[in-house]
C-alpha cells in the first residue's frame, strides 16, 4: 500500500467514527481541509503511530499542510530521515 492509500484509510476510519459516509460526493482531501485543530492533532497522532514517525513541532499547525499530498510528501521525507 502506498502512503497515500494508507492515509486515505486512516481518514476513512475517522469519517466512519464520526458517522460521515465515505462517498464520491465527499472527497477525503475536502474533509482533511475542514478538520478543526483538535481533530487535526488527533489525525497527526494516528499518522505518527501508524508510520512510526514524529512530526516536528512546527508542523503541528493547521496551516502546515494544504493537502493530503503535502502530508504524504512530509511523511516520506520523515521516513527517509529516520533510515
């Protein structure tokens, strides 16, 4: 599974937990952009646990990422740094 597919699964699980249906009308990237600060931190914690990485403090703000692709790139770079 690619990093993107894994992140999509995590977002899908978040949507399911919140009672939001995963359908073609609701894109995961749109949901990501609508996360509140507490939801975003919860999302980051899930990503850190899943990918066994740690987000740098300056990357914990809502404005740090504009899309899921930005997060994919960041996770890839963190994984490469840890190797």
